[in-house]
C-alpha cells in the first residue's frame, strides 16, 4: 500500500479515535495486560491509575500517525519518546505485543469502519513508527554499552550515602557495586531504578533526574516522599526509598538518558524556572555551569511551598554568592513563619510570596536576559502555567521537562 493511501485511510478514521481519547487507550492497556501480564514489570502502575500513561500514549499516536509522511521531521519528539523507552529497557520484541493490542483496540472501536484496507493502513503505519523508534533506541543502547564505564540493561549499585535535603526530600548517592567508573552524562538527564518491592507482584521502575553534574564518582538522585495513599500506587516507591533504603542497600540502575539537558559551552543568557523538585535536573545544570565558570547571565526562579520544603536552598545561596553572573530568586507559596507571625517585616532578599505570575516574571526578566534560552521543569500543572506565561512574552527558545509520562503543555 502506498504511503499516500495509508495516510488517507488513517486521516479518515483517526477523528473517531481522537473523539474517544483516554477511553480508547485505557481499553488498549486492559487488552495489553490481559494478554501480556509480564509487561506490568515495565509500565508504571501509578501512571496507569492516574491515566497519564494512557494520555501520553494517545498523544504519541496522534502525533505520529497524523504526520506519518513526515516522520523525519519528528526528531525531538521521537527522541524524547525513545529515551523514555530506553529508561525502562524496552526491547524490539515488545513492539509486536503492543502493536497487536493497539490494532485490536482500534478495530473494536471503529466497528464496521474497520475495513481490511483501514486495518492494513494502521498496521503499516504502526510498523513504520515502531521501526523509527526501535532504530533510535538501538543507537542509544549501543552508545550506553560502548561508552567508557557504560553497561547494558540494569546494573547493581550500592547506596553510599543518604542526605536529608529538606522536609520530605532526601538525596541518595549511588555507586557501582562492581567498583567500575561511571559513564559521563549530560546535565539534566535521568536514570531509572528497578525495584523488587516486598509483597508486590511486579517490578517497579521509576525515573529520577540526576541532581549533580557529571564527573563525580557517584550518581545522585533526589527524591520527595509522596503522600501515602492506600488506594493509589503513586507513593509506593518514594515511600519505600525513604523508609527502607539505607547506606549499603543495593539498587538496580539503568544508564543515564534523556533529551532535557544543557549542552556544554554556550554563551547566551540562561533562565531556569523550577517548580518544587523540578529543581533536580536544573541543579545538575547549575553545577555544570559552576564548573565551567562561564560568565553568562543566569537567572533561576524556584517556586516552592515554603522555606521548610525548599531543597538545595543553602547550596543555591552559596552558588549565588560565589558566582556573580547567577541570580537566584525564590517564590514561596506560603510565607515563612517569622513573617506570618509578625516577627519579621520583610521577606528575605531575592524572595517573594504567592505565585509566579506575569508581573513578577516581567520584573525578573531584565534586559540582560534578552535572547535567553529557557529550561523549565516541574509538575504538569506548573509547567502549563509557565508555558502560558512564556508564550505571552513571545519566548521561543524553551525546553520543558514534565515529571511523569510525556504530555502536552497546552
């Protein structure tokens, strides 16, 4: 079947699928796990429960199939999806299982409209998409394996140190159990942990940004304890790490990957905007800049709940005092106690209370940040808010990292 015909048939039937969105992809996952329960070891159950994995898959399907004839133009989006697949060690043979369940779900959903030609078109389109992603992932796996200190799959690491950063947040320092050196990585990238949880039937895989620049003899991840809820799996791993992982504990770690990173060098101004623990990849970027000591204007705007829940506050203040080109500004959702109780008249310098809005952002973005590159990381709701503020300012050179499955910011 010719590409033009494939695209025509997909475009004819895609609207019926788009109209159902999340419901269709939830049905897909039910089908997939019914026939391939082993894939529970790969997919994050918290994202399944919240529906974010379904929305992420649906967004990817729409992106790829509606631009089936332009796959070569999807470089950044394809690489981002491939990086997430690499982080959970997706293998080529798994694409067949996913494809079979996806096509079965589409056929059921379309009903009489799922003619043999239509289903052949979707099968060919999926096959081409899988080919592109498998190729990208194979290249990444090879690079991870062959680089100095690299490895394939998950490798045993030992917890060398645990540091309490602030309320609900700990940093874990991880070193290879075999004593081998670590591979270099780009500031902003992440690693995956694969954990066998007590009394839990499936392996749990979670991604954590590296919160320290490359070149150290350890990987550092910084983890927030999520509120524990018996009816929801979102807090399962974070609470396990906080409650059960100690110095000497062993964890299975996948090599660093990710498309959200700060290239070495460069001279343009930089603006970092972080929400809560979105500071973790940006922390690695700041440490890299401190190592380079390149005098380029840098602004960090960090929005957090309050001073007690402000990770790396002391280290950030040290960097701001030592590096004249760095400005560090905090936005506290809740006032410090001494201010709220009237024991202090003013907030500390370089700090505001409330929420990051257009007025405050405009005050911070002085002329020295004209033409800046923007790197933003945090929860989805905060990133959507920041994206809206930056669009209103006409910012174009912007990089976003959202915690969890890749989702649109609109």
